[in-house]
C-alpha cells in the first residue's frame, strides 16, 4: 500500500489505507512508545523518553527528533480535538501548523487522512511531503509488527 501526499499551497494532505482497525491505529497515535517508533519516519529517530502525551483537549503532545547528522528538534503540540477512535487535531504554536488526523473504518482496516494546514513557507517543500509520507509508511510498519505479535 502506498501513501498519497499532496502539497497544495500552505497545506499537506496525506491518505493511506492501513490494515488495522481504527482502535489500534488510535492506540498507536496516542501511546508514547508507539509514537516514538514511527514519528521520525525514515529521516529521524525519536527517543522514547522525549515523548509526552497528555491526551485531552488543551493537553500537550511533545517529542524530540534526532536527525542522522545529530541535529535535534523539539516539537510541542496542543490537542485541540480528541475524539476516540476517529479524530485528533493538534496545533503547533511555534509554527502555526494545525494537523487534523482522521481515522475511518474501511473494509477490514482504516483509511487514515492527515491534513496539515498553515505550513510556513519553509515547509512547503517536496522534502516535507516526503517526510510525511515516510512517517506514515513507518506507522504502517509499526502496525504490522503489532498485529504480527498479537497473533
């Protein structure tokens, strides 16, 4: 399965079908150890100790990414909408980016839609598009690992 990611002005829109039910996808998006396993995608790692999840409207989601070159970047989001197991909306105050994550049952799995709005000019790039695709591909791999260990 491939990830479709389009860049449209100040928005990135990604769609991917995942072979896991929405409840499991939700768990992976809201559990620190799972977030650390996929959030960096292909280009970075996320130390588990850096992930903080206060899963409630107004709560924070924080993590730190580490690039292959040793560079570090702290990310801090505020939960704007928390509707288990179908929707999360995160706002990043430093950049102004809002990320709307929607999970819809689809056959035996889930259709995932990620819509990032208000990207600053420096993130309206093919590199950002590829980065989001890499994160969702890694998410799929983590879900496959979890489903394999559950059998």
